[in-house]
């Protein structure tokens, strides 16, 4: 077995590492402030509310807010990893914070961000009254709209292009995503039951079979976005994934998110 190449310190230190840390800092501050601003300053006047139960669930009715909180938490984890973890391809010991960071992007941050961004702007293009009525422009600033529906996609793409990660086993990643999205869909029905409204106006115009189809398509879309993120990551980091595979084959004690050797080999087979 030939000598395994040293971990790519260029990704860990120097100008590249400093710029990546700066990006993580900007993203963490941006999404944290957007959540704070939304909760503190954005309040819908009574005439814009859709009934007496419209306040049930508060801001947490919206997947956009769930995602903004998720992005704030994720990029804070990234920032902490930059200082107390590692961004190396094949460290001798993988820190816990790096494992959490890599899994969070794969299972939650990337697919949920793209789901929110793509779905929002698609529905806006079809009929904005179904997702973001024009009357909301007076209380929901344009900059906040773009932070929560546009920048989430931009920063996710930047992140997946600038930080190496090994995706977890597909079963582990999709299980996490499935639990997250199922929890949110269940929450929508709790709000409808106790608040008497559907969070998104588009659901008001659908009958029961159409809503079931809508939710099924939404879940399938999330799965597709997960696979897109996995493909995108493996395409960008092909060389580094091969380096990691070589280090593992050489007997390096590398802790990965996939503890099951069969699942590890299945991942390596798709690289």
C-alpha cells in the first residue's frame, strides 16, 4: 500500500480558511439577526390576520422560520468548528462538532433551505397571493424576505462548495430529514385543528386528495433535494473523498458518521 497523502492543510489554514471562517461568521450573524428581527419587529395588524385562531403557533407556524433558525444554528456550529474542530479531510480523530456539522448539513440544512427557497419563489411566480400576499409587503421588509428565501440557498451553495464533508449513510441522512419534515407536517395539522386555519393559503384551495398529493410531493421533493446535495457534494469533493477512502484503506483511525462497515462500504461504492 503506497503512502497516503497528508490531509489537505490548505483547506484548514491560510487565506482560504480565513475566508471560509468569514463566510460562516457573516451567515451566522445574518440568520441570527433575521430571526431576532422577525420575532421582535414584524407584527401583522389585525386586518391581515385570517381569523381568530391565526395567532396559534406564532411565528413557528412557518417552515421559513424553522429554516432560518436551522441556518442560524448550523452556521454557528460551522464557526465553532472552525476554531475548536477541524476542516481537514482525514483527521486522525474526527471531533464531535465536526460530525454534528456534517450531518446537519446533509440531513437538514441543505435540503430544507432549497425546499423553502425553490418552493417559495415558484409559488410567488405562479400566484403570490397563495404564499405571500402583497399586503404583507407593508410589514415584512424586502431585505428580510430575501434573507429568509434567497440567501438561504446562496449560503448553502457556498457552504457545500467551500467545506469538505463526507455524507452520512443514505439511510441515516434520509431518516433525519424524514423525521424533521414529518414533524413539521404534523405541526401544520395541529395548527389547523386548534387554530382553524391552514398556515399557507395554497392549502385552503385544495381538497383532501389534493392536499395529500401536495404533502406527498413535498416529501418526495425533499428526498430529491437530499440526493441532489449528496451528488453535488460528491462531484465537488471527488478528489478529497478518494483521499479519505485511501486513508481509511491504509488503516487510519478515522471516525466517520457511518459506524456500520457495510454502510461505509456502500457509501464508498457511490463515490
